[in-house]
C-alpha cells in the first residue's frame, strides 16, 4: 500500500475548518457526551437497585447480574429451548436463556417477551407472588432490550387463553429467578429495534402506517443486530439446508467432494473481471472466478463425479439485486457415457430432492420467512420441465417478444419466458437446452447435428437463471479450434488444453450460487438478504 501523504503542519498552509465541519464535530461530541451520561446513569441506577436489594430484599439472590461466564464451573443444569415450550410442560420448572425482546411494567407486575432465535415466550412476574419482590420487578423493568438473561420459572397456562404477541401462544413462564448474563447498551442507543426490522412487508402497504422501515444499508452496517430477526435466523438455516441437500444428493450418487485452489495464476474463465494480487516472488495471481478447470482435471484423474461448495470471486462492477463480488459456489462435474442429458438427469434429481428436503425439514423456518416476506411456495414438477432454446424462442415470439434465434436472451426476456412457462406448464423451475454457439464459451461442445447450437443448458427458478452448464470439449484439437474461432490466443490457455491430451473422459458440469438458490426459493427481492456478510462493488465491511 502506498504511503499516506504527509500533511503540512505549518499554520500558514493549514486550512481552517469550515463552519459546517465545526458544527458537525460539535454535534458529534454532544451526542457522545449524552450517550456517556445515559450509560453512567443506567449504571448508577442498576447499582442503586442492587444496593437496595442487598439491604432489604429477601429475594435478592433470585435476580441480578450473574458472574461472567468464564468456564469456571459445570453445574449440570439443563436449559430448555423456547421453541420446545408447550402445554405438555405445564407446571414443570424450566431454565431458559434468551434475549429481552421487550419488557413492560404494569403497577406491581412486569411482562418480558423473551426471544431465542425464531421463537418467543412471555415471562410474567407479580409482586403478590411469594417468588417475586418489588425490587425484582424494578430491576426487570430496567433491563435494556437485547440483554441476554437466564430465566428459571414454571410453565403455566396464560389467564387470557393465548399470548398473541409470542410464538409460544399457549404457555408463559411464571418467574422464579432471573439473572443477567450480558447487558446490552441502553435501548435508545440501539441502531434500530428488532421489532422494526422484523415487521412484515404488508405493514407498510397502508399509506397511513407510521411504522419505522429499517433500510438495507442500515441493516448491513449493523448486520449482527439484523441477523437476530426471526426471518433472518430462518433464512440462514434454510440457506444452510440448500448446501446440505446439495451435498447429500451428490454423495448418494457416489460423487467425491473436492477442494480446489482459490489463489490461481490466471483467470479461471478467461475473463478480465478478476481480483488481482501479487503472489510471493512468483508474480501476479488472482482469486478464482470458478473451480471449473480443477473440476475438469479431477474428472481427467478418473474421479468420475466431483463437487465443491466453496467461495467464488467475481470483480464485476454489477450493482444489481442478484450479483455479488464474492459468493458461495455449488459446483459439480461428471463423466458422461453417451449424452449430456446424463448431467441434466442428475441435476433434475438433485433439485427436486433439494426442494422436497427444504419443504420437509424447514417448514417452520419457511413459515417464519413468509410472515415477514410473504411469497408463493415454489412450484416444480417431476420430472422437471425441459425445453430447447428454440422452443423457448418460439414461446417468446408467439407472445410478441422480439428475440434473435441465434443469440442470447437477456435478464428481462428470461423473466418474460419464466412467466410464459409458469402459465403454460405450471412450474417455476425448468431447464432450457441447446443454446446457440454464439451465446456460449469456447469450451462448450458443439451440437452434433447443427453447428449453430451447443450441448449446453441453463436452469431457471422463477424466471431467473441460476445455472449455466454444458458438455465440455474434451478433444484438445477441437478445443484449440474453438478457442481460435473465439479470438483467444492459444498460449494463454495452453495449460488448460494440455489437461486433455493424456486421454480424456467425456464430461459435463455446471455451477450455481448458493445465495441465489436460497433467494429464489424464498422469492426474496435481493441477494443481500441471503448473504450473511455480502460483498459487492460498494461494500467490503463488516
């Protein structure tokens, strides 16, 4: 990194701060002062409550700050998950750890909404209960939101019948003990409230709605807090499920999971959109755009079928709802005996089993996401629909859309085709095969019956492309011919061509973005919702 320019410290050359800058600095200083005062006041208040409890409260050991959890002891206590609390546990004592989602005092009583990931339960305490004191109620009411607490209490049925504000509606916890494990900042200093960040999109449809909408940048700038919303917790469980089900489907077919280099000597797809760096004393290198070369080399090593789940880097200045500079690739490659349909057969089974698995294993999480971001469940058929590129073009032309039958189709045209397919075939998931040769990379195998087309395919969910794949050219001579026809200088890809000169197995494969599959399965409007810490042309932190 270049040295920072040295500022001239002389009084003559230094510019005086502008009035606007001075005003901004003064406002920041005042804000910091008020924040420090609030923190000191809260600390003093808690100390006073603690002192009062020590002096006169017979239940003083039943609430307060716990010792720091520092792996000092093993008590043998067992915690119960909030999502497991139900009427079957009525009258039983439970120990629960969660966050203070909300707390309100009402006379000599207090009510806590305790949150644990996607589940919430109400905790109640009344002064006329022998297990509750005035000091306990005061102390509970002073807890900031997002504070982590341990709650011990008895499961009871709500007097009102149901607790509408919680996921666990038919039970609540009658408090016996509560201890603070980790205190949050004062509620007023939180960047936003979880309840605002969790509000259903439908809540903003009414023009008279006065709700606070938490913007995307605010969420991503404070991602740790944003991840606590029930919908986000559910999204990343589902995203994890996509990767798990991808792995399981291919392992069932005897594929081998591999791990390929992400530091490479040249662009992995022959393009310029790479992140470049200096590699030790060996010269320039870059971050891998794709594991394709190494997948193909593994097939040449007689592994027959391989897959990888790993990071992919694309230095594309694309500020769209579906592009990232770093994402998680789900890549597969396999040998074929006669026809590239064998690859489509594997992908057909893979995605149908993935969708089935998500619906079966993550039904609760899908419901949680749908509560904040309502969507129609994904429609798919068995076997999956396959159309040729020419058939897709005809559907578009019949609908009045101008399309070049020997060119590629753009994003908006893909959306239109997706709607036409849904109307005609009733599926959100389909495969489009035999793309024109002008729309495919040089390494794509030409179709045997028409030099204008290729043995290739794209796969779509809800009208958006998630996969681009093909049978690869495994003949070195044909590969060199196609490279030259596409204007590629052979020395720049000679190591790639050489990979196939020792006897090559016919093969094909593809890659898909994990985040994009999760986004489209849940019909979310932005891929940043399914990337835990997204990297795009404008964001590299947190």
